[in-house]
C-alpha cells in the first residue's frame, strides 16, 4: 500500500512539473524535466557537488529568455553552493548565468559586476572556455552600447581561444557576432564571409537551432547588399525551423527580418503582414527591443505606401521605445526595482500555488478512492452518476465558454492598461530628461552671471575688464534664452502633441523677418546672411512652427560657420509643395551626426566659437515639418558645409491670394 501511494505521489509530482512549464517550448520542457530529475540523482560517475552545481547552472540557462525569476533562483543557488563546496568552475559559470539574467531585466550595473566576478575566477583557474564565454558576453554589451572597436577586440580574442581549444560550436557562435559587427560597420563582404562560416560550422556539428540563427545572419547581410530574393529565401528557411521547434522569441525576430526584406523588395502587403505579426507577438512577450524594431519597420512601410498619418503614429512609438532603451540610468533603476519586486512576488505566488496543488492532489486521491468504493458496493448508483456527470459536463462546457469570453475581455483590458503604463513611463522619462537639461544648461550661466554681479557690486573688477566680461556673458544669456525657447516649445509639443494650425503665409516675408533676428550675431562672427526667394511664393502652414524651424536652422548654420563663411536661405516650388533650404559654407557634419539626425535623436555639439546648443533644435525641425504635412532632411559633407531642407504644402493659386 505504501509503495502504491508513493508511486501515485511521484506521478502527481511529474504532472505538476509538466504543467508548471506550460508556455515553454517542447525542447525546453524536456530539458527542464530531465534536469530536475538529475537534481535528485546526479549519477555515480561524477562528483555529487560538481554535478549539483552544473545542473543548477543548466536550469538557470534553460529559463533565460522566458522566466527571469526562475533564472535568478537557480543561478543564485548555483553560486552559493559552488562557493560553499569550492567548485571554482561552477562558481564562475554561475556568476555568468546571473550576469545574463541581469541583462535580461536591463540591470546593466549588476550585469557587469557579475561578469567581472566570473572572469576573475576563470582566469585564476586558467579555464579558457569560461574566459571565452565571459568575453563574448562583455563583447555583446559593448556592441549594444555602440563600442564596436572594443567589441571587435574582445571577439577576436575569443576566436583565438576557440581555435586553440578546437571548439567548433563556439567558433560558429563567435563568427556570427563578428559578422554582425562587420554589418554594423557596413563592411558587407566581410560580414557575409563570417555569416556563411558560422552557418557552415553549425551545420557540420548538426546544431539546427544555431544553423537557423546564422542562416538569418546571412539573410540580413544579403538584404544589406541588395540581394532581397536571397535574403527572403534564408529568412523563410529559418522561420520554418523556429516554428517547428516552438521557439517563439526567434519566430518574432525572424518575422521582423522578413518584413524588412519584403519592404525593400517593395512587396508591401507581405511586409505589412509580417510586421504586424511581429509587433503583436513582441507585445505578448514584453520584449522592448523587438517592439522597437517592429514599430520602426511599420513606420517605414506606411511611409513607403504614402500613408503619412499612420507612419507618423508608428514613428512616434518608435521614438518612444528608442528613447526608453537609450535612457540607461533611469531605465536601470526602474527595472532593477521592478525586478526585485516581481521576484519577491513571484516567489511567494509559487509557494502558494504549490501548496494549493498539493492540497488538490490529496483531494483528488481521496475522491478517487471514494468513487472506487461506490463502484464496488453500489452498482445501481452508476446510472445516476453517469447522468450526473453528463449534466455536469454540459454545465462545465457552458461555464468554460462564459469564462473564455470573460478572459478575452480581461485580456483586451490588460493590453490597454499595459500600453497606458508604457506611455506613462515614457512620459515620466521625458520629464526627467527635460529637468536634467534645464538644471545643467541653465544653472551654469545664471550662477556665473550672479557671481559677476556680486564682483561688480563690490567693485573688485576694473571697468575695462568688466566690459569684456559683460560681452562674454551676453553670449551666455543669448544661448540660455534660445535654450528656454526651444525647451518650452519642445515640452509643449511633447505634452500636447505637435498640432499645427496652418494659415496662408508669405515665404519671403516670413524668412526676412526671422533673418532680421540674426543680423547682429552674424555680423559679430563675420558671417554673411543672404536670401534667394521668389516673389509671391505662398505656403500653407503653421506660422509659429515655421518661425521656430527657420530660426533653429539659421542659428545652427551661424554656429558652425567660420569668419568669412556664408549662409544662404532659398526657396523653390516643386509640384504641390514649397522646399526651403538653409545652406552654409561652414564646417559641415560627420556621418555619425547625420545618422543621429535621421534617427531623430537629440544631441548637441559646440560651435566654431564654442557656442553651446540646446540639442532640441533639429528634433523640433523634424516634428514641426511633419506636423505640417512636410518633410525634413539634411545633406552635409565634413569640411564643406551643410544644407538643411524642409517642405510645406503650397497654397493653391498662390499668385492670386493675399496673406
């Protein structure tokens, strides 16, 4: 009887274990069940302590990407037990697993600390395989931060270690990341060689998961080289594999790649389908990087289709996700607190759920025994029980249908609440960013001016020196005034949305009035301001927004001009729009600066006379041009000046209209 009861309990435990991993892929579920069994019996051929730590580390790895709470739990258990038993290899691997999990929740400070612990131990014991793995993790973080040279050095160091160890599997993994680094630096032929090498090595060792990943890498490089047919072939092969394997995170990423490839090949219907599927799945997985990629490709698709209203909606979402991912310090603090809270809450919930399951199993056993007794001693009751169970099933089906409908409604409400929570978080981050800029860029000039006034009050500065200092601080005040104006304009557009109120306006009158504000600064810097504007050119746009755009572009042009340079403002009518250009012969822009402008990032550089910008001017130009159904773009070459263009709708029959 005891053995029978024990067998029933073990079977119930296995069922609960399988149910607990619902939502994992089949391969992951099998691995996790096997590892849990191994925790109970590590085997006689290995040292029990070493096997126990190794199994804990493998469990932490199995939960990576699906459950941060479980990955933290097993990683910390592995680190504690390895330290207690002096298992240095296991302790180094445990720290690396913890670093990976901190990266998963966005806590980069603790991530780097964990990686450093792992690397120190691996170097002390001379384990080259662990050294290689930690260096790969640190290289991936350097790549994420845009430090491509550092990432390249670390990856090449790992490649040398892999060749020394004869590790083909890890060599393929490293080749894949070297391909990605080359792709980011636009070295497409080098990237293709590395990607094909990684795919070939993975196929040689019969690693289907890795081969599908690296096959996607080949597709990305082919798309960058303009071979869209080849790119689609590789991505579709990878998608088929990931769907069969049940790896839904990779399915989401691959659909995003397919959307990009179909967009480049101008198949907008398929591009839209895959992009929307990728966005929906990324939202269900709560993965911000995949959400950012999905909304970006959707914005590009609607732009290509000419649906600028929907394109603008997705561009705003893309900017919000991008700003959220780039705002490292505040994001780390928020996600760290959230991870600690979620971990404690999940641990408590798991304990309660397990207790409920155990009680349920006991009840089910007693019920089974009761049914068996009733079956043996009362055959006549079977008919009544059959009728009872039949009616119960009908009621259960009806109840389940009602519950399903309610769950669907709850799911819709949950999705709306999550979107509102994300918007609120991004809004708070924008406010923090605004306050930080105000505190940094306004406090300095105001404090300096206050100190100057104190010295002047106490008559500690000669009058001649005071005059020269007043001229310098006048520049500070002008810069601060420009900063305040841009900040207020930007803050208003963020809080209320950039809403245009278009009117008929004379382009030459608008430009001339705005240029009059900059005659004195241009004269002081020995910069020539000229215009080339046709008469009676009338546009249809928000006058205040256009003044902000022209003012920022002219101010930027003067800032990056040298004595003797020229600034020219011109305008032409093309089809149904007016194109206005602010060109200068100044120092121009770097490729990096042009890329950041195209991505609508806020940044600032010092001018040729050390003028400090606000970092918001170009961003306002983008938003206000698009709010008026126009476009904004920049052309520049380092050392040869810049040309900033924006368009506004042309007024119909402008020659016969008065403003």
